[in-house]
C-alpha cells in the first residue's frame, strides 16, 4: 500500500509518524492509520 521497503516502515513506526501495535516480533497497522499518514504526508506538485 505504501510502496516502500520494510525498513522505511520500521523507521516511520520508530519515529512515531506511523502508529503501530507490536504483536510478538511483528508490528500491526490499521488501514485507517496508514490512510491518515498518507493524507498528512501528501504534497501536491505543480
């Protein structure tokens, strides 16, 4: 959905830019949180 590497997603989670819940050794993201992040980070080009 984000079309970025796993490491980029981990960096976003650790930076607090993308909320996630840790389950065991993996992270869980809600689709709504990902959509909100994309809306916040979207920039329109000329």
